């Protein structure tokens, strides 16, 4: 990161690390020959200040997000990542933070640090931060992404190796953002976004690849503006991007659905099959989060058919949503995990807070099961539409949906029915060859080139490393 900003540093530049901690960035700047008098470090934790001062820089114990400071030429650092739910600081200072950052919403500390840094940069100043990359696609961050696009040129986004922080935190995927503040006069000017080319570097396998990254893409900034909700993408070919920007239709046009029952206490309300065998009239299967078996599985959980009784007795915790779909035949999806899967939801059952879909006719249901489990959808979901390990009805409904020909549709339906029947007889049935045939049909329907097919297949095989 220090090497990224060095070319912009002159002997007049004023440089800030707004959350300096132990001063890793500052030490690296000094090692590269930057004059200590040009560097300032902030930290809210007074214990960090003495060692920062010992480096010979200006160090201030201050709350960067709430106290003012002079404009800077270069801002570099690793701000804290804490969500609004986890940050005590955000709870305590909510009112003050809201006054300053209401226009992007208070979702996470790192987004506030980025906005604060952009506000405190001189025109054409450079920002280089390593932050979580969940904001690229999450809809809560729409206004934040728009703020970045309005106020800066994105020079580079680099998806850092995903194991970078694994010693300290689980599954935090990060990106290194290098931004240049737009001219104040051209503040709201989109025009520059057509000409400005961003350098987008796909997920690196290891830190060794920083210098010569294998997958680099040069894309005009205007492409981010054209994305629904201004989603940021990295390493996605333009043919796929066009599909997302101008979808023929969306999956939500043929599928309805949503979440179902949140019991608030699964131990209290759910039973294993063995315990309810003797009373099949009163208990039904409950399809809830956690299952990652595509196409078909038997749920191990059962719930009382008379769910209304439980909702009335425990209205604060036992929550009932989308009742119109209860006991219907549909599709039930896994709820967490980088890989996601869709399985047949037999009629007569209930479902939990995972994503569930229902259709006007059976053909659409079986076709959709093949479509949702296809590699193309897996890739679109994880790489373009929602970079996280959550699967929600809302963003699956956003999936671009192209109507198949009668032949394509009936072939997919026949294969899906075959897989389901085989899995009913043998839960370990190997359906890979059939699933590959469905992949091929879906790839062809969407006009995916052979090269891209290989890329998508590679991504799906190593989704944990490359998502
Ligand atoms: C992820 S650490 C930065 C680590 C740093 N790069 C290093 O070399 O140690 C984040 C730092 O931000 C500081 N911090 C958190 N909230 C802050 C705030 N509102 N203002 C200033 N510093 C803050 C924390 O005390 C912590 O030292």
C-alpha cells in the first residue's frame, strides 16, 4: 500500500494515517524515505500515542470521525471494521455520527472512515485503505458507493488474498482501495467517469502476487454507475456485466417467495423425526437454514403443523412471515456459506428464514431448480450480485433471467426430475454428470463463450479462495 501511494508523495505532501495503531504504515513510509515531519498519525486510544511520537511524527490522540483536522494530500491506513451491531463506540456516539454521516447511513466503521478521509483530502489527494469488501454489493451501502463515485476517481481496487486476516478474524475478505479525490469544482460531474479508467485486480492467491497480479482489468468508472445500485465488481468480464446492467428479465419475474418462520428458539420448537413419528398428523417437516444439499434432501427437523398456536403464545419470538406460501411445493435454498444450493421443497411442509421460492406452475419450479443450482447462477450470485456468505431471496430475485426455448426447458426439467428421484432412492447418488449437462444448457442459453465457461467453472470449484 505504501508503494502505491509513494509516486504521489512530494516533499510538500501532508500524509495522515487516521487510525494509526502501532504505526505499521508510518514505519513503512519512513523506511521508504518519507520525511517524518510530513506524517501525522491519529488514534483514539491514548496508549498508542507515545510509541507513535517516538517515531518522530506528529501524533494526536483524537476521534478521527468526530473531531476536525486540516485537509491532507495523502491518507493511508487500515481503519477499524466493526458493524453497527458490534461497535460499542457506534452505539455510544450514534447521535453525533448520524449528524455527520447520515447521508450514507451508519452500517460499519470502515465506511465512515472512508467518507471522513475523502472529506479531509485536498482536491486530487490520494486515499489508500484496506477495508472489508462486503460493501461492493450490499444494498445498504448503495449511497456510500455513490458517494465514492461522486467524489473520487477509483485508481485501483485490489482484492487482497482472503486468508490475510484469518489469524485474527474469521472469513473477512478485504480489498485495497486507492482513490483520487475529484476536483472540488467538478464535484458532481459524471463526465469524467467515462474517461477515467479504473485498474481492477481480482482476488490474489497470496501476498506474493501484489507486484505482478495475474488478473487485471481496466474498466471505465462509468461502468460502476451503470450497475444496479452502483454495485462495484472486480474481475468480471464485460459480457457478464452487460447481462447484469440490462437483464432480459429477472428471476423475481417468475418466482415469488421469501423467508418463513423464525422460531426464535429452535430447541424449543423443533423435533427430530424419531420423536414425532407416532404423530404425523400434528408435525410437518421444517426446511431451514444450514442445509447445503442441492436438488433434494429430507429435512431432519419437524415443527408443529399448528404454527399459529405457537405464534399466539410467543408473539415476540415466534415470527410468521409469508404465510400464503406455507405447505406449498417450492424451492428451499441454503442460507449461509460461500456456495449456495437450492433443493426441492415438497408440499405439506413449513420453512424457515432462508430463501424460499414458489411458482405459478410446476414446470417453472423444476426448471428454476436446475437454473439456481447451475454454475452460472453460482458465479453471478457470489462474484457479481452479492459478495457475502448470505443468501437472501431479495438478491436471488435480481438474477438475470433469460427465457429458455421449449426444448431447453423440457430437457432441464427432465434432468432435474431424474436427479430428485435418484436422490430419493439414494441420498449419495452422484448427479455430477447430469448437473454438468444442465450447466451446458444454461451457459448456451446465456451465450457464454467457451473461455468464460472455463473461468466460471474454475471459480465455482475454488469458490472459497476466489470469491
Ligand atoms: C485496525 S487498527 C489499525 C492498525 C494499524 N494499521 C497498526 O499498524 O497497528 C485500528 C485502529 O483504529 C483506532 N481507532 C478506532 N476508532 C477510532 C477513531 N474513531 N478515531 C481514531 N482512531 C480510532 C484503534 O484504536 C486502532 O488502533
